[in-house]
C-alpha cells in the first residue's frame, strides 16, 4: 500500500441508513474504541487482516506450502473443517505477519483480505458516479469506519473532493478524538452522525475501553459551533437500554439544542457474527438475539417525550 492510499473495508453504494437519502458510505479501517458489541470488527485495526472462509476451503495445502512463518495449519479433511458447529481456523493469528502470501496462493477465495487500498482520488471518482442519485434523493457521501478521524487528512481531502461536485457530506464518528481534529473536520461536513454509546462515563469505559467525557464535550463544542448532528444510539441489550440511560440521553440532546436534528436508535443485531468467525475472533454477543422493532418502542417513546425526533435504524 502506498503512503497515499488508505485501507477501506467497503465502499457501499445505495446506502440508506448512513444519513439522508441514497448515499455512498466509505468504511475506513482503524478505531480508538474497542466496543464489546462492535458490528464492524474488520474496521477496528488499522492494519490489513485476513478473512478465513472455511466453507470455501478445500484443504488443498497451497497456503500451507507458501507460509514462511509456520502460521498456516496443515490440511485436514474438508468435511471436518466444514462440519456444522466447527470453529476450525486455518491461520495461527499470533504467528501470522500478514504478508498475504497465503491469500495470493488461495485459488478458492477461502483466504481473502479484509480491506483494499484506495487513494483519495479513486474514492472521489467512485462516489461521483452516483451524483444523480444523490441529487434526486437528497443523499450524498458518508465517511464511516472504524473512526474517520484516524485518517483525518485523507478524509478531509475526500470531503473536499466530493464537495466540488456539490455532493452532501456526512461523517459517522465516535467523537473520541482531539477537539482540534474534529473542529478542522467540521469545516467540510454537512452532517455528523454522532455515536453516544452510554451516558455514564464508567459504563462507557468498561464497554469501549475509554471514558465518555471527551465524547460528550466534543459534541457540546460541535453544537456551539453550529454543526448539525444526528445522535446515534447503538442499542445493546443489558448495557445501555435502561430507562435511566435513555432519559440521560434525552436530557443531553435537549442541552445541545437545535444543533441536534434527531436521535437515531440502532437496534442490536448479530448479523456480523460470521465476520468475527472469519477473523478468528471470539464475540461475547454471538448468542444474543437481534432486537426487533417492537423491542425498541419504549426507548423511542422516552426520547420523543423530550421533544426529540427519533428514528429506528437511522
């Protein structure tokens, strides 16, 4: 990867849940948080990673033969690795140096990179292809992740590039960054999707690895600056779905005033469990059922009682 490229896990066209209208969402690798429930585990680390898709693996041994680090396990009968309930992994992740020789050797797409290098110019060009959809739907481009501020200069260049086409810009952020970085970014952002994981700082620290003081203070500063925010609540059963926490969020949204366009409640789902498996990661929420819309109704009612527009799913 050249110094002018960044690792992108997905450039998702026709996105309708990452801001208004039809959008192109760019998912950047790298995040300072370690949320227990993270739905994009492939975006946590800033370095390249490898998916292992065991149902595609025929145990041919090509990857085993090219690995110089003894990080690939010898072939076993494919019916053993592919059997239901198997947690078989092909790669010893502790030994792996991510040289990608095994990926290059695999002809069955059982080993694939979790991201691809993109340049700013390539991303702007890709996003501009859907200009007519943005205009007709009130959509645009959303930079997500991961955390966009981890690649601040590159993200600003992307936003500058798409703005030259008159495209609406949106950034999905956890808010955990230096205010100076967020302030600089805000000059090129039409809308912030701003995650609020928990209003209690200690609970926030336990589940994400960091307290929420900086997150809340940065939201206040953005509001004071006149930025437009949609607060995003990733609703996680047993973690942040208590009435006390939802009421605290409602009060915080009121405090931010007219800067808050709405609160988007994002119900927990477990659709990402396969990504954890393919990355060789354990996930403590794998057996937790996805939330249904009716599970979210009481949360929406509480937030609406504070006079806040509230949506389910963004």
